[in-house]
């Protein structure tokens, strides 16, 4: 028995080494193209259909499992995927009443649409039912992808993309097909971290007939003030630390971050008022919140000076300081008959100037509104109130887009529908998970990273999912 164990162990090592030596000869360029094809299909809402026989059928089924579940990122749905092997009643019915050779082709003609993808697994490349499915897919205007072995068989010329496992061994090529499938899922999961669609928490109802959209400015449309939080929180922490209450810098930082974040979306003066309250709680002297605001704005002004100057002299293109897709989205909303309003907690004079520098002021037919020192009511609340009292819209017809608690809560409280914009402002792509969690907790109905997928947003609010 010991000799058999040793013999088996050696043979297993040889098998694994042989597979490893062969798999590195894979056409990884084509495999990369397949990853790009699948991601593009996901973004356009297409369905991926898979099929195969025996071990290849198991791989086809496993791939759908991984596309649906394994490719979920940040709570978003995975791919639309369907394995044509998985329903034994359908398979046996079609095989019995028609022909086993047609079990996949008939299903494709029933379920698939132009622009969908068919992925066929066949070790020999000569499985008749896979070949007929590939031909039907081509007739339907689908993208055809094949995974084969040996010389690719008759399947290879029917495919838009084909990956042939470099071996004649059926066992080895099935191993490689599973490796390819898992490799695709792993790299797509990574890529999808930054390829965002929409994460719906509550689906929009097109019967609400949305007619108005309220936008926040900083972090939602504009990136000019990216990093403002890293200016305000340390400054406020510095003010509280100077009182020498014995509280640790970490505790004070956490306290400040909490109230700054909860008040984000209101005018800056509200955060400064809260700072004054915290100072007085600790025995410090009362201070006009405008004093805190002026010092904060001075520090922020240093931080953003080069950005503003670059926009003014043309050395920085507006697109470089816009949330991706913002301008195109605003244009598309106008074309869809949705009137846009801008309301910011930033001083109105600055919002007007920065919106003009970014070239987006023209799209806010409902006006551009910001903070004014003489008004201590929330600017966004005033805009919403005026919109509902003096406009011709109902609360359920109001959309909002913002990256702070305030605009989410205000719009939700009146019965509107709110998109949380969880933009990663520093990288200008992908999601900021911290923002996503905050906005979800605030009650956002949907989460987006930016507006690059604006066509789907407009479709979903106008036509439904």
C-alpha cells in the first residue's frame, strides 16, 4: 500500500506539473477580450447564456453561478446569466419531442435577444448541440464565445472569440476550462470595483412621472473642493484641543467627524455653529460662528487656489474637476423633460462662480442656490419648500442627487426619490465605500459613483427597471 501511495503521489505531481506547463501557453489576450466583452454586456443589461455536455455542462453551470453571485460587488447585482443545461425538465422535453442536437438552440431562440452572449464549452469542439446553438446565436445577433481543446473542432470558426486549451487530454482541458472561468470571475470582480452601474435599494416607479431633479454641488457635480473634509475636521479638532480638557486627539477627531458628516449638505455655518456649541460645553468662550467659518474658508482657499486659477486661465479643463459624466447627465435630463435645480451649502457667490467656470450653470433652469450669511435656514430645505409650494410639481415627482446626509433626508422626508452619489473624489472613478455606507444609512433609494451610466438612470426613472 505504501508503494501505491508513493506511486500515486508522484503521478499526481507529474499531472499537475504537466497541466501547469500547458496552461501558460493559453491565449490570454483572447481571454482578456472575453472579460471586456462580458463587462460590456453587463453594463448594457445583456444576458449571458452558457451550455455544454457532461463535464463541460458542469463548467457551464458553474460559470453562471459565479457570474450571478461571484461577481457581486458593493451590493450590486451580478450578471444576467442562464445556463441552458440547468433545467432537466426543459432539456428532457426538448430532447424527447425534438432532438438532443437542438436542446440549446431552441432555448436560445426562445430566451435570447440581439446583443446577448452565448458561451459554448466543448472539449472536442464538435458537440452537435453546441454547434447548433452557436449557429442560432449568430443568426440572433449574439456574440459567440467558445472554450474548446485539441484543434478547436468545428466550433472554432463559428466563434467571435475562442480559447483552445493547449492539450489533447479531455481531463486536462476540462481542468483548464474551469481555471479560465475562475480566472475571468476573479479579474472581473476586481475590475467591477470601478465599473459601476446603479445599486438600487428601492426601485424607482416611473408612474411617479419625475419632473424635477435637485442637485448638491460639491462632491456631486464639482470636484473643485475635493479634500474639504480634510481641512475642516483637523481645524475644528485643533480648536477643541486648545481647550485642554484632557480628551484625546482621537476622541475629539471622532466627535468632530461625526457632526461634520451629519451636517454635510447644510450651509457651512451650521457646522461652525455646532463647533461653537462644543466649545461652550467644555467651558470655552462663545465665539461668533462666522469667525470659525472665515478661518475655515481661508484654509480651504489655499487648498483649492490652484484649481480655481487653472479653470480661470484655461490650464485646467472643466472636465478634470467635474464628477465624471455630470455635464452629459444634466444635458440628458433636460432633454428628458426633467428640470434641474442646484442647491449647495457652499456660499452662493462661490457656487455661482464655480458652476460657471465648470460650464454647468446653464443646465440649472431652476436656478443655482447657495448659502448666505443672512439666512440661517437650510438652503436646500428652502429650495425644496419653494419648489413644492410655488412650483407645479408634487413631492413624489422630485428626484435628488447628493453625497451628504442632508439632501437625502430632506427629499426622502417629503416623499421624493433620492440617489446617493458615493463618488471617489480623489481617484475620479469607482465607489467610495465609506460614502456608500453613510448614504445608505441616510436612506438613499439608490447609490451611484458618478454619472457615466446616465443613460440607464434616465431610462429607469422614466421607463422602469
